[in-house]
């Protein structure tokens, strides 16, 4: 059992040394002027990137709206051009039905 307990302690000691080393390095770097500049500029860069992404999304939305309007126009034109033959076909069918009904009416008149 002592062996299994010593492994986590060794790992813990290595982790503590690594953490201390990183803190020492950060304290040294924090005094450098370029580091201070980087710390001030980095949030501004993130905002700029967000603005660019937002503009890209807006451009994409505008392009999709243009495509939608174009598709609606084409659909309306297509429906108008297809309505004319359908209307003629429907009118012809109504005429045929009317003629058949007139024949039936005359046959019934003759029977009476």
C-alpha cells in the first residue's frame, strides 16, 4: 500500500512545482511593456472579430433574402404562366360538362 500512496504524492509535488514555475514566469512577464500592451489589446481584437462575424452573418442574411425574393418572383411567374393553360383546360371541361347536362335536360324534357 505505501507504493500506491507515494505515486499520487509525487504527482502532486510535480504539479505544485509546475504551478509555482508558471506563477514565477507570469510575474516576470507581467512587468514587460509588450505584455501589458497585449493584455489591453487582446479584448479589443476579440470585439473586432465579433464585429466581423456579425457583418458576415448580416451579409449572408441579405444574400438569402435576395435569393428568397428571386425564388418567390420566379414561382409567381411560373404559377401565372401555368394558370392560363389550367384555366383553359378547366373551361373546356366545363363546356363538355355543360353540353352533357344540356343533352340530359333535353332527354328528360322529351320524356315528359
